[in-house]
C-alpha cells in the first residue's frame, strides 16, 4: 500500500511538472508573438529659459599673525559679530554659511613665517537691491570673494512641472505622427525614461555691478545700485519606446 501511495505521489508530481512546462511553453509562444509587434524608439525634448531669482555672495576676512593666539581669534570674531549686526538692517538677506579657517604661510625655503586666520560668510537673497546696498556698505576688513546667481529650488520645481506637461504632449504628438505615417491603427507606450538637467546652463549676461566696496561719492551717485541677474536654460528629455498594432 505504501508503495502504491509513493507511486501515486510521483505521478501527481510529474503531472504538475508537465503542466508547468506546458504553461511556460504557451507563455513563451505569446511572448514571441508580442515581440513581433513593430517597436519604434524616439526622443522628445523641451527647454525653458528662466530668470535667475536668487544670488549668493561669499565674504572673506583675514588676519595675518606671526603665531596663533586667542587674542587674534577673538579679533576675527569681533569682525564677524559687527558684520552680523549690520546684516540685521537687511531683512531679505540670510546667512547660509559661517565658518573659520587657518593656514600657515611659508617662505621660499619652506619654513613657516606666520599664520593666516580667515572667516568666510556666505549670504543669500532674492532681493538684489538689498544685497547690492549691503555690499556697497561692506566694512573695510571684509572682501567680496565670489558672486553666484541661480534659480531657486521653488521656481525650478514650478518650471519643471510646466516643462513635464509640455514634454508629455510632445511625446503624444510624435507617437501619433509615427502611427499615422506607418498606417497603424493604434500605438502603445512601452517605456518612457525622463531625464532632466539639474544644473542648467547659464546664458550670457551683462556684467554685474563692481563687486568692490563703493566710495562715499559712488554711493551718492548710485543710490539705485542693484545686481543684474541673468538667465538659466533648463532642459528636459525623454527616451520613448512605443509599439504599433493594427487594432
């Protein structure tokens, strides 16, 4: 009886395997049939020129000393505190970075001749008039190192949403043209791979105002002083694959 039971289980097992093989064969046949459907790959792109709405400026203050001391560090901190207090008058400007650094100075023989203490402050604003006024009134012990205009994340997100709508419409239009020209009844989108340029490309712009501290007379003559932002070109593309069928 045990032998018959084992034999019965063996027969059932092989029956299941045979059914599985048969199902896979049918699935493979269907897949091969689907693979014969004509497939077309194409690319769609869209771009937008966006006005830069933010600016970052990097300020540096340095102290030269023969040796590192607490007194020199405190002097540098006093400079920073004075600058921060002055910033209180400009509500549209915020501090995004504020750090310190120190490095040795060497002569031609490679010996240490002194030390440089440095404070670096990065400011950001969407009010170009305020940032220009602040730079014009920059303390003598601070220098403007770099200036960078850019598109804010909020504005970029809004613009990319509009670009995506445009891109999808272009995909549909191209797919419809392909279907019509190849005399097919319908198309089906198999895959879409959308890529966007996160950095963007800055377009040529007029040079901004002089980044050095203006003299008192210059301030009087340029009461309307302001930075001039440029434009950034945002791009978005999609690699698309569609299949065509008669019905």
